[in-house]
C-alpha cells in the first residue's frame, strides 16, 4: 500500500514541478519581452564653450546586459560611455566600439569643436548612433553662456526658451532620431505656422501662410530658417532658405521634401517636380516634369487629379508600382506609366490606361484582350483583334511593317508612315492608324470600320466586332 502511495506522490510532485517550471519560464519570457519592448528615448544636453560644445547623450529603454555596437562620427572628441549608475561601460568584445548596457541606460559624453569666429554653423553628424536602434522620444537641452547674442534651432519643436542673468536656456522636444542643430549670431524670431516652426528676422513670419499644406494635412514637423547667414540647405527636419524667398516657392520646397521622404530608393527629380507643382497649381521647373504633369492633366479630370495627388502625398511609402496602383484607382483602370518611366532616361512614354475585356465577333465570344484608353479614345491590340476577324498577320522589315491578308484582300501597314497599301494601291492618311506602346501595336476602334468595314463597339460584356 505504501509503495502505491509513494508512486502517486512522485507522479503528483513531478506534475506540480513541471507546471511551476512552465509557469516560471512563461513569466520570464513575458518579462523579457515586456522589458525589451520599452520605448527607446534620447535625451541630449548641450553646454556651450568658446571653442567647443560639451554634450551628454542619454539613451533610455535599452535591453539590460546586451552588447551594442556604436557608430561614433569622427567629429566627436573626448568621448566616453557610462552606464545609468555612472560606471564606465564594459566592452562587449575586442572591438573598441561595442559595449554592454549594465542596465537599461547608456550615457555618452563627448565634445564637438566649433569655430568661434563663424557667424553661423549647422551640425548634422554630431551624435552617437546605435545601428538598428530607432528612438521614439527625443529632447535636446541647450545651456548657452557664451553665444547668448545668437539663436539656436533644431529639427524638433522649441518647447521652452528662457533668458536668465548669466545663461540662455533652450528646450526642444519631439520624436524620432536626433536632428540637425543650427546656430547663428543674429537673433531670430520663432513663429509656429501649421506644423512648422519658422525662424525669421523681424516680422517676415507674418507673411508666411502655407494654405495648401494646411489643406492637405498629415505633414511631419519641419523647422524653417529664413536667413542669409548660411547657405541653402534641406534635410528631413530642417530647411534653410533666403529671407526673401516667395511663399509659393517655399511651400513647394516643403511639399517636395514630404514626397521625397516617402521613397525608400532613389527617385527621379521630375516626379517630385510634377507632383509638387500639381498640388500647388504651378508650372514644373523641369522639362520632363512639365510633360508628366501634362499627361496626368490630359487623362484625369480635375477632381481625379486632385484626389490622386493627395492620396500620393498621404501614402506612407512610395515606389513606381504604388504610384501606378494609386493612379489606376483614381481612374478605375490599370496603368504602368511610372513603372515604364521611373528608371528610363529616354523621352517620357505617354500615359494610357488598360482594362481586360472579352472580345466578341458576330455575337460569338472569341478571346480576352486588353484595351487601351487614351485621349478619350479606345484602342484595341491590332494583331489579336484582326486575327479574331479571320485575317493573317505577318511582321516584315524589322517589325516596322505589317502585312494583313484574308482571301483576295491584302493590306500593308507601316508603323512609321501615314500611308497603307490595299490590294497594291497606295492610300494616304492624315494620321497613322497604328501606334506602338510597350511593345504592342494598337489601333483606335474607329479605324476598324473605316479600313475593314467592321463595326467596333464597347458594350457591357466586352468589345463587339461586327463585319
């Protein structure tokens, strides 16, 4: 009896131990996941000195006891790494740039040299980065006791500014990674306009009104600095422009920048030029941009074009396929306009839309074909349509001539001439009935009746050809 009781006791103990172990493991995994999912924030403290800036950069929300590889620009000097308790960071391997985080915080201290004689400077690569880490919250505090006659600006919002007896204090706060930092000797007036901070001299900010940006909405924050103390510059968070720039030109720069942000890879300038000009009802500056916008205006109604440009502007990311998809949605058809043109340095291929429909001949369903819509006209794929009517098609002379025949009737069409030969007789035309796009030869629907005596109609259910 006691053996049976002992056996049952051992089984129950094993089950209980297994459950406890499983619960502890689940709890540990949850705790680690919760700890590692903490939002990472950065706090940067800047102290001014005559020939350098002393900077303390704090990262919070890191994973404790994890090795992080640091990217330290050559512009930083006297730098060191500390843990949240103030102890020196332990090196994670033989590399001089990989360190352990003893807790959830790492602190970097360093200096950035500055030229005390310069009237303005812009710092772009002035902070330590950890590749693969994307911080959410960001704050920059500046304690200025040596450059008090000037003004500071950053690519995030200025939340507080105080002028004390012996020190000027600036506090910037925002989101994302560290932004550029600007200083100039002359004072600037900061004015909040839409989702921007405009730094200007005098009352210039009063004339800035970005109506189109306000209508579009969803514009990331920007700092605009209008000054003649520093050359023109633009990145994701700061725009520096001449003080007397026209409002329309400045708004176009801002809209163009928002478009640029959405392309992960390289993009042709003419696309941004066409989109920004289209939103602002301006003329694009580039030849290809003007042609592209004219194509869009020719194939879309005013409302379709407006909705398309706004949808592109509000998209999270862009590439050629996404541009074509949004363009097709605007028209309710399919297109490959940007896919064909985005990496092509040749003249711009025209914009046309496509749709797949059934082809009927004398009431009998023959095949499925793609139609092309352009200039308010319908084009059929010539070879597929004419073969469905019982004609034979041969390509001659390096694909520039088409020989079409049926019984005793024959046609010879030229892709590069406004003439054709019917039963060995020449006929001239005011325009070429054939056009080639993306490797396919097309004929407008009206020419089937004029040349072949075939009525061609687009009706519900498809394209109907009636000899």
